C-alpha cells in the first residue's frame, strides 16, 4: 500500500490506520472534532499574529475570508456591524 503521508513512517501509519478502523464511531467523531478544533485555533492564532492590531471582529472576518471566501466574509462583516449598532454583545 502506498503511504498516505510522506513524513510518517509507513509502519506507524499502518498502525494508526488500524487504530482508526477499529475505533467506535463515537471515538472517530471525537478525534475528528478535536482535530478540527485544533486547526481552527491554530488558524486564528496565526491570523492574530499576522494582524496584531486588528480587533476581534476583524480577526473573525479574516478567518472567514481565508476559509470560506470573500462573499461570506462580507456577510460576517455586515452582521457584526449590525450587532454593534444594536448594542448586542
């Protein structure tokens, strides 16, 4: 079998794949959810490091722009502006 990752030992990769195959659906969901949360956290941290003077709203908009595109980022900007105008938290 061709390795899926060029930076992982093929034996270690096969062990990992076996563990995933034998895991319960709940465990696989937990692993995927945890990985997704970590990637989002790392992405937000990187954005904050490259935009140190940006507000939380600006950082959120940039996260959405990078991950979901400019159209959704514009919608987020408008929604956050409306929330600020209404005084909502």
